[in-house]
C-alpha cells in the first residue's frame, strides 16, 4: 500500500463516513455497479466480488476446499472470510440476512 498523507483519525473517520453516505445514495445494483467500477480498480472489484461469493457458501456449511475449487479463492482467504463471518463486525451476516431467499441447490452440486 502507498504511504498515505498525514491525516488525523477524525479526518479518516469523516472520509470513511462520507464514502458510506455516498454508497447509501445509490438506488439499485446497476447504480452500484457504475459507482464501484469508477471507484475501484478491476482487481479490487474482483477481489471484493470473490470474497462476497464465498460468504453464502460458508454460511451453508460448505468445506473450504470445495469452496476454493468452485470459486478459485484461496483456502487462506476463505479462512479469513470465515473468521470475519464468525467474529467480525457483523457486516457479512447482516447483508446475507437481507438477501432474498435463493432456491436450494440440488444435492449433486
């Protein structure tokens, strides 16, 4: 990561809050897509999408190695996501709980 300019914790908190407020102004997935494609590099966006794709699989109790094969995400990253899902700030679980129910995958998957 690049060296950051010198800012106070209050300035950092204000900038973070401003980002969250901007995100809350977006009305749908299409608007989010446009915003995040402007905000993030393609690699950053892919990393976020990869992490999010792991969350429902972990919540469903899938083994790490199967998730890794299915998503291409490393077992180490899956372990980190699992730690935050269990003991993080509750963001993954909150977002997951607000998603509409998806049909169950058939047992062959």
